C-alpha cells in the first residue's frame, strides 16, 4: 500500500488538485452522459407512445 | 441469410436489451479493478510523483477517442456498401461517446500538463491531433443535426466519417512533423522511462472498462434510435404497450 | 471524358464572368483578412515576416471557403445540378470539373495577389517564390476537399457555416506543409521536403476527394 | 424481353420518405408510344416516383428497368436516352436562352446545333427573347426555355414533373402537340399534372399514387 493515511491519499503528493481535477471531470462527464441518456430514452418512449395514441384516435 | 437476421432491427433490439446489463456490470467491475490498480498497486513514479496517475484515464480515453472514430468509419463503410440500416444507427450511437472521450483526453492532458510542463496547453503533436479529432466529431454531429432526412443524414455522416478517417493519419503525421520543426514540447506520457508493467496493466484494464462502457451506452442509444425509426411497425407498438 | 470536364469548365467560367461581383468579393476578403493582422499584432517588420506565411495561408484558406458554399448551391437552386447529375457522364467527372473551375476562378487570383501581400508582410523574394509554389500546390486541395463539404451541406440551413466546421479540420495538413515550406526557406532549412509532402497530399486529395464528393452529391440530391 | 425494345418498367417498387411508406409493391410498364399519367394528391409521392424513375433517388425495394436492364447497372446508357424536367427549370438566369441550350447540350455530351436550337426556341414563341438573359424573362417564358431543352435533347424517354405549371393556354396546347408528336415518333413519356390535357389518339395509362382518388382529368 502506497498511502499512510487518507489525507496522504487525497493530497496525492501535492498534486491532488490535478489528479482529482482529472478524475472528477471524467466522472462528471460520464455521469452527465448516463443521465442524459436515461432521460432521452424515457422521452423517446413517452413521445412515441403519445404519437401512437393520436394515431389510434 | 444469417448475417441479415442479426442486422434486422427487431432481433437486434431484443439482443441489445439482453446484452446491456452484462456490459454495464463488466464495465463497473473493471473500473473498480482499474481504479484499485491505479491508486493502490501502481507505485509512486520517482520523476513525476503522484501526478502520473492521471495517465490511467488520459491514455485509455485517448485510445478510445481514436478507436471509436475508426469503428464509426467501419460501420459507415459497411452501411454504404451493403445498405444495412443498423450499421448507420451504430455509427450515430457511438459518436457522442467518442466526442466525450476526446474531451476527457484533452482535459486530462491539460491537467497533467500543468504540473509537468507548467502550462495548461502545449501544442504537442498528440494533444493537437486530439483537438482536431474533437473538431471532426463535432462536425459529424453537427452535420447529423442539420439534416432532417434520416437516409440522407446517415449516408452524409458516413461519407464525412470516412474522409476524416483517411485524413486522420495524415493530420497526425503533419502535426508531428510541424511539432518537431518548431521544437515544441514533445514529452510523451507513454514513453516515460519508468513505464512499469503494472502501469500498462492498469491502463489496459481501464481501457477495456471504457470499451465496455462505450458498448453499453451505444446499445442503449441504438435501441432508442431503432424505436424511433421503426415506430410504424407492430412490434414497436407492442413494446410501447408493455414498457410504459 | 475530358470533353465533359471541358464543358463543365466552360460553363462555370462563363457564369463566373457574368457575375464578377461575387468573384471580386472573395479576392477582397483575402486582402482584407491579411491586412487586418498587422493592425492586430503591430507593424514590426521582423514580427510580420515571422507570421506572414501562416497568416497568408490561413487567409487564403478562409477566402476559398467563402466561395465554396456556392459551388453546388446555385445550380441546385435553379435545378441545373439535377440535369448535370443525370447526364450520361459519371458524377465524379462533374465534381472534378466543378472543383477545377472553382480553383481557376477563386484560387488563381489569390496566387496573383499573394506576392503583393507578401511584400506588405516584409517577406524576402525567395520566400515569396516558395509561397507561390506552395499556394499553387496547396490550393487545389482546398477546392477538392471543399467540394466534399459543399456536396454534403447542399441545401441545408446554415450550410455555409456548417461547411466551414466540417472542412477546416481536413485542411490542417495543407496549412502546415504550405506555411511550413515558406518558413523553411526563411529559416534556411529549405522547402523541398514540405513541398513534396504538400504535392503528395494534393495528389491523394485528387484521387480520393472527387469520389467521395460525387457520392455525397448523389446522397444530397436523393 | 429483348434489350432493344424501348420499355420502361418498374418491379415491386417501394418508396419511403422519412419513416413513412409512400407506396410499395408498385408494378407497371410503359412501352413505345405510350404516355403514363401519374396522378395523386399533394404529398402522395408523385415527384418521389418520378425521381426514382430518373435514378436520382434509390428505391427502398424493387427496381426500375430500362430496356429490360436495371437502371443502376446501366446508368450511362439510360441517362443518354432519358430527359427529366423537374419543378425547377434548370435554366441559368445569367445566360440567354441560346447559351442555356448550348451548355445543356454540352453537358449531355452532344454537339450543339445552333440553327436547330434557335428554330426550336422560335417554335416555342421565344424569338424575341433570344439574346436576353433569362433573368428578365417571365416564369412562363423560362419554362418554355426548359421545354426547348427537352425538344433539343431528342431523348426517347421524357420524364416530366408538372410540365404545364406557369404556361398559358397557347403553350399548353403547344405542349400537348409536342407530347403527341413525341409519342407518335415512338417515344415514351411519364408525366404528372394537375391540369386537364387534350390527348386524343394517344395511348394513355393512368397510375394513381397514394390513396386519394382524383377525378379523371383527360
């Protein structure tokens, strides 16, 4: 194990800002993509459903 | 024909539905393993201290950005040659994820460059090519957005992807050539002297995780596209009855 | 085959001759963009000679893009593009002819103006000569790759801006080799390597771009 | 089916715009001396059908054959014998009618016969406009220039999309005469129109595209 303590881990030998800045933004990007994807998947299904109901009327 | 049964949207919709959980869980598992390797197993680099740990996402993201582009070009070429609708849908489903990985590669490159080179941005051959790759992704997505007609959009996007794919090696080579002439920063992450085996394994695990993630996301997206395009057909109506 | 290309060429040249206004705008655009740079970065001769090759190349690229959005658009609008595509000759030759016409109409004048701007940027004579050669080899690339973009964005809303977005990244090698050749001769390292690479890229574009542009044109007309 | 009979035929043709299927399983054939009148309401796919026939668009399913050969495989021979007149005239505003015809002929790979071209333009009532740029001509006159190109091309197969729009009574009568002559000379014609046509003695087939019934026009 490389790290003596949690604070040691978070500081990353003084480069904490850069390391966590990179990992954080990556995680954020992926999170945003997943959220957008979930929303658009739901939207598509609801919209198609609505269009289908119009056609049936 | 056998190939065409898998290429039919109905079959693929259901197949994708079954595959998505597998790829999702594999991606999660591999990410956990990869993160463990990159933070707890890989040793401190004696030159770059802990900052080098950024490469565990930077390098896989850069690989993915180029790989996804090539896969898109492949699907585009297949679609143009054999007129298979599904391959165009795959290309469309991959593009946003490719663009995101390109952005991540650029972002992490900058955040790695700041402590190492003392500058957020250097016109290094790799970073510059990556930037141009991002432009290409944005161009393709913008072209799709501008064309309303599905068939035209599919084919136009595929042609643009193809000419980009032919151009990328030339762009990379020209930027590299330009870079050596101007004596810019040419330090390369992967050529760092202390490239230990464990680092390579860590990067590979992360790259495979990213690949599985991409497949899962693209499959979800392609299912949405299939529903949208096949909305007139009976099977889509049945699915909508069931799922909502 | 060459008769068809000649017919396309003669037609586009006649049409351009009837609309000199459009043609002049593109040339003035080139002069104006290049003239704005000294105002932005200052008039020091050394500095201008340093940035001159790059500025002139970027300005030439933008000037050729300005006219590219109309490469097929006018003919599409009045229906003559459909007639040309429906001619018995292959669409590739049509695209080749139109790209060639664009090069003759919009890029050759740039070659004539460039030395004057080169003097403004304090470039030495041998550098101006190499600039001319690099433009001669490099501007066909702009017309050929631009043809792909023009065919892809045919008839789209905001097609001109989209065309710029699609095609500029593909121009990067031409820009690098072209401006690099002039830089090379000024730095004393010679221009041959750059010019050969530029020529190779031009030949490659000539072999590939018309096919893709023809396919794109057929897709856009469908 | 021998390959030297003039015959345009479609086999199991399907066409879609976006996700909407306009028509499918369409079959017909048009032989020498026949006129196919395509009818149907707006947005039913008349123009789409004509664009499929010219080879500008590719069908969703099925194929179009000319002289028994699929047109995609035999594109050059087909286009040498076919001429299409769409909604747009294909007339350049900056050129005068004679120049327009000259370039149109050049692009079709044919030698330009100026005397014949001028005679055709005169026959279509454009004698006073020969050296005016088409920009200053009226809509109907520009349409006549486009029709002159049609006559000059001397093609076996005419595909006309609303050839009568913008034409006055005289021109419509003239057009009817031209179509009759073309068919009498053994040509084929596929046309859409909303206007009534007087076509006595012509073999006419009617094709209804879509599901909106149209009262008989001829």
